[in-house]
C-alpha cells in the first residue's frame, strides 16, 4: 500500500508539473502576441518608432533568457532597421547551427496578431525552452524586420541581409526554419483552401494542422524535421516541397535563405488559404488558438533536439 501511495503521488506530481509547464507556455505565447499586436500595434516600415519598440521587446526577452544577443542594423530608404539574434550553443555539436526565424513587422493597416506576432511569440518561447535546457546543436533565434511589402522579395528584407551575413561569416548552417503565422486554426469542413484545386484531393478540408512548406532542394531537411516533430507531438502537420511558382511556397523569410544556397522552409497555418483576417485590421489576438500554439512549440523544441540524428 505504501508503494502504491508513493507511485500515485509521483504520477500526480508528474502530471501536475507537465500541465503547469504547458500552462506557462500558453500564457507566455498569449502575452507576447498581445504586447506586440495590442500594446504596440501596427508595426509597418513607415513607423520606425513602433518597429524599434518591438525590437526592444524581443531583445529584452532574449537577454532575460541569458542568451548571446546581437542586434544587426541595416538601412533601407534612408531609415535604420534591426534584426535581433539570440544564440544558444549546442551541448555536443556546437559547430552545427540551425536558424529559427520570424518577422516582427506588419503590413500597413493591421495589428498583425497572426501575421506575425504569432511567429515571434513562437521563437521567443522556443528560445526560453532552449535556454533552460540547451539542445545538442547550436540554435540561432532571429527576429527579422522588413518582410512585408514594399520590401518583400527585395535585398532590403531583413532576412536577406541576415542570410547574406551568414554566408560571409562561413558558419555551418544545417538549415533555416521560418515561423510564418502559426496561430489560426479552424475545425469546420471546407474552411481550408489551397493554391491549386487538385490539392484538396490530397490535403485536409479542415484547417486544424500546421504546414511545413519549402522548395524541392530543401525537401530532405524539411522531411527530417517533420519526422522528428511527428514523433514528438500529436498536433497534425502536412508538408509540401515544390517549385516556387506554386503560389505561397516562397511567401516568407525562408526564401531569402534559398538565395544564398541554404536549406530552408516555413511552418505556417497557411495564411490567406485559411485565415479570413489575413492582412486586415481584424487580425487580432483573441482569434488565435494558444493551446495549439503551445503544443506546436513543445513538439518543435523536441524535434529540433532530435532531428540531427535522423538518417
């Protein structure tokens, strides 16, 4: 009877601790999204004051996690913008590096809760978890400026500037993952759309999943992380690696890394193929599913820690 009581107590403590960790993760994600989308609000390229406030917030959080933090400045149209990087060295393969990034700017006219405060919240919490328990490989978490138009697809994108600097420094980059809108989910049949009609024959009608999206050259890297994620999480995921002519395949910062020869893909809730509030004033914090976001972050943290051993 004594051992039964001890076992039950141990089980209770384990369940409680796990629940508490998930509650903290969910609460933190929501707090980050609210701060960026409500307390700061619209963060477009014309309003450098608000962009700087967002950069300061991200940098402060990175510092609070005891990371090695760098601020990379660059100019576009005679204004100065910033990428914010936090690096956590690996415990065994320190020379192998994975970059996990998200842009913190918004298009004009939207507070950008899903696009892309959700992605920034994701990298902040992944950074926190990694700082508490470092992974085998080195991870660089980067918040990018100027992903949105009018700089999208140009050399003025923050991610293009950053990827170019990686090439110059000659670091061994295993690949890059862009978190591009990870907070909007829908469970109704027919709420999920696709860039081409025949996609609906192969992919779900419900928008209850996240999608891993990359080019053909990044397929092996994408699939390794996808397999590791599926072993670590019950959150549904789909993936596609195809040519960039398919609308949406290159719609984020991972595209900049392709231009410098790196493997890269994005993780997304599929944006306008699901979220009716995309690039609108109605893209607000209360519309996001923080429980699913927490499930993703927990699973992805574990996946990054194990994918490097996947053959």
